[in-house]
C-alpha cells in the first residue's frame, strides 16, 4: 500500500515537472510563427535557392542578407531544429545551410503564411473567446459574433475595401493557397467535374488565380472571374480570364457553370437569387461537387 502511494506521488511529481516544461510551449507559442515570418521577410530560402550551390555558409548567407552572423545563426538554429533548412559542416569546418522540402515550400507558400500571420488575421484569433462567450444554448447573438469584426469593427470585405495593403495580401494569400494546394489536388483527383463546361464563372474568385490555372488546364474554357469591385480592379490580367466586379447577392455573370471555391460554407450553399446559371461546381471544406 505504502509502495503504491509512493509510486503515485512519484508519477504526479514527474507529471508536474513535465507540465512546467510543456507550459513554455504555450507561453512562447507565438514564436514559431514569428520566426517563420522573419525567415520569409528576409527571403532566406530564396537566397539559398538561388545561390547556385547546394549549401551556403553562415558567412555567405549573412553577407547576402546583410545580417549579423550571430543573430542569423540563432534564427537558423531555431529553423533547422524544425526541419526548415538543414545545417551542415563544410570540410573547412564552417557552418553551412541547405534547403529541405519544408524550406523550399516557404518560397511557394510565402503569401499564404504572410496573410495568416498578419496582424489583422492574428487579431481575430485573439478574439476567439468573444465567439464562445454567452454561446451556451446556441444563443442566436453568439452566431452573429465574428472575431475579425470584434477586432476591427467591420467585416473583412469592408476592411479590405478600405485597406488596399490588406486587400492585396488577402487575395495573394488565397490565390497562393489555390495555386499551390487546392487546385493541384482538384485537377489530379476530380478534374472531370469540368467536363463539357465551355464557360465558367468563378463566384468570389478573388484575384483570378484559380481561373488562370483552370483555363490553362482546360484551354477550351472561357473564364469569368467575379468578385467585389475593389478586388477585381486591382487584379492581374490573365489570358482567357475576364474580370467582372459586382455583388453576388445582386447578380452573377452568365456562364455554363458557376464555380464556388471556399466562397460559401456548406450551410450557405445555393445559387444566388438572380442567377441564370443552372450548373454549379463547388469546393467546400475539402469536397468538390457538381450539381
Ligand atoms: C474566402 S474568399 C475565397 C476566394 C477564392 N474563391 C479562393 O478559394 O481562394 C471569398 C471571396 O468572396 C469575395 N466576396 C465576398 N463577398 C462577396 C460578394 N457579396 N460578391 C462577390 N464576391 C464576394 C471576397 O472578396 C473573396 O475574394
């Protein structure tokens, strides 16, 4: 009996000691995202990638980035521990770095990482508790609480319309997500949902990246990128894609099919009221479908 008590108190003590270590993960949980943002802003991966040799010494990297070697070393130590860059020692006994699949991805996914780690988006996460407070019994008012609006006093689209820098970052971030992650998966696994579609309107299509990829994959298809006026007016032009600005609740340009990607939740999913479109293709929460 006494032995069991001793064992239990030993485990409890060990758990408490472990908790003291683990809690620091949460105290400094923000640091991981901050260091990755720092790496992207300094363009560390781009510089190593374009160096022309597989490895780059700390000294070469510091010179290229105009950064203090001891400071840069600390950032690189943090990143290499997480598999972002590989640390090696050269035959001359110098510290050197090379790319890993993860550091290579930093280059491709930079706009998305910068968006999700932007002060505006992080501020909405910091208001997550506002969404849950008083939500017991499915209180209707709590459905109306949107953390972004609590943080910024307006909805994300109005905020984007008044803040061109955020508008651009948002559209580039989502365009990057579409180009690098979502569309390759759609094209590889269910590209046939576009069979027979000669004209496609992307409703809430952002800056048109999605359609620019789709019209390349299906060259017979004409793309109409439909989004809010402030979004399409600042979007790049793409061959085979026409930008149209407007409010999807008022109208949707005519096409063989309407495409909704992450523009609606599955609860909201329906064709807009004044639409003449009878076919729609959606990608909602990782599922692609055609109705
Ligand atoms: C979550 S984003 C999705 C963007 C893009 N479809 C994607 O998956 O990357 C929603 C898009 O809908 C647009 N949007 C929001 N309200 C809109 C409205 N009333 N009419 C047209 N577009 C709207 C936004 O500007 C934004 O580009």
